[in-house]
C-alpha cells in the first residue's frame, strides 16, 4: 500500500533555538542546516529575520547553502517583517514566508486589544503581501489550540482565497488533548471551503507532555505537515520531537503515513544538536536517549538475549544505534551476567556461573552499575579457576 507523505518542517533553528541559554551562531546553524538536509527534512525554518542582524544573516546563509529543502523565515503579520524575511530568503531555491497572528480570544483581547474581523483583515493583508515576494506562504494562527473552531475555519477560508499554501494550527500553549486537537483538524478539513488547496500543519508544544500525541492526532485527521525540533527542544517544555513522530509513523503502518526522513541519521543528529546547543538529552528520552535501548532488569535482559523483539519495538540500527545494551545491576539475572562475561572473555559453565552470580549480587548491591572491569574483578576473585 502506498503511503501518504507527511512533510517534516524542522524548526530547531527557530522555535528550538528559543530555549534560554541555547543561542547558536550562524556557523553553528549552517552545520545543523546541512545535517537537516541530509536527514531528509522537507522544510527548514531557519530563523526570524527581523529579530536580529545575526538571525537575518543565518537565514541568508542557510538559503545559499541548502538546495533540496524549502527554507522558511518567520514574520509577524507586519509589512516590515515580511519585507525583511523576503530579503533574507532571496537566495533560497525554494523560499517560504511563515507569517501569522494570534487568533484566540485572549490573544485578540490582551495582545492586540482588537476584534475578530480586524484580525482576519490583518491576516489576509499579511498573506497577500507575502505572496508578492514568494509563491509559498504559510500562515500561523497563534494559539489555535485555544481558538474556537468556527473562527479558525473563517480565517482559514479567507486565507485560502488569497492563496495561502500552508495553514499552521499551533497549539502554542500545549493545552489541547489529542482528541481535541485531532477534532480541530478534522473540523477544518470538513468545514473550510477550498481546504484541499492548502496543507494543514501541526505545530504542538509540550507543556502537558502531549506534543507528540497531538501531532499524531493531527495527521491522523488529515494534516500533512508536522512542525518539530530535534530532541523536542524549544521554549518552556519544548516542541514536538522530530525523532518521535518519524518513528511513530514508521512503526505504525496502519496509519498509512510516512516521511522522507533517513531514520538511520536520527541518533547522530540528536547528538550533534545536543552538543552544539549545550543541552543534554535526558537519558530516558524516547528514540535518542542514552537508555532508549538499554536493558537492566533480569526479566527483560533474559528476553532480549533470547530475542530482541521481546522487549524492543524498534531495531536500534534503524535509528543509528549500533546495538541494544545489557546493563548489569543488582536487578540483573544469570543470563545477563553470562552474556556480558562472555563478551569480556569468560565462557562460564552452569556451576561456575552459579558461584560467580552470588559474588556478583553482593558486589552489585553496593553499586549503581557493574562495568566490564568489575566483571573481571568479580570473576578473578570468586575462587573459580578461569582466565579471560
Ligand atoms: O508556537 C507557536 O505558535 C509558534 C508560531 C510562531 C508558529 O511558534
Ligand atoms: Zn511554537
């Protein structure tokens, strides 16, 4: 069965870089952009050109560098922003302007002291103006997660009339439940005249830990673009993690969706972004965390040694990890000890293993982890006559 493609819009260099203390310079951004192109992302959001001369330069240089990816620059629904973004994108082979405005009741009231009709007017004017510079114009309805669906549909319909190519429905505050976000996308698919002329995009934040689930609910209901970052980095609790949505779509073929990402580069890309940003990846992070393919309890280790599939739903090689690891702790069993002892050079008989295992448990109870050097020490001092 041929699968529908979900476009991967990477915003590591824009929304991701909004993490406090993780500022990147242009040279670092260029290295990451080159890697993102290799990874197979469809769109790179390179920055917010009007925000600073440094960001303008980054967007310009990335536009010159990458050739097979759409390069996108963010703007507010403000003429000057759009002009500056168009200028920064002038070397891009495939430029996209990403403009938008807040659409929720609280944004309209507190940020803009405005009303719905005036917001639609501003949005339409921004898209029309952006279209005078580039063909590909994406619109974000900021705080769409808390915007009423009827108003959202109205604004989308008006923007389609003026040629918007992508309609971004951000859950800016990470508020929605997956059912709610999926229903929002479905509502737009079913109620906006001409919706087939634009791509609906999911842009979800992780304040309640639901960014990935919401993005998947979005594409399951008809969106065909996901905005995400490597390692899920971003302001507050972050954005949707690219590696998570890519592997969910791959592991669940019944969704009938896939991406252009070369998943074998996920682990090394995660490492590169983590190092460049000086932001550690939590060890239990799905897909790219140090423990994502590590097994330390006896029951799991016994299963994995017999057949990896007993406790792993992803082949580590598919995401660029050499192999699963068996970590020895006081929760480990004989199978794991025999397995690791063999790797470091000891082929233990059943009787020898019983003896060494008792010594191992005493040792392991005093440590967080038993490493290869410890195995040598335990075996050599256990009284059995064996050499590595
Ligand atoms: O979260 C958000 O609403 C955004 C927009 C600027 C797209 O990042
Ligand atoms: Zn965002």
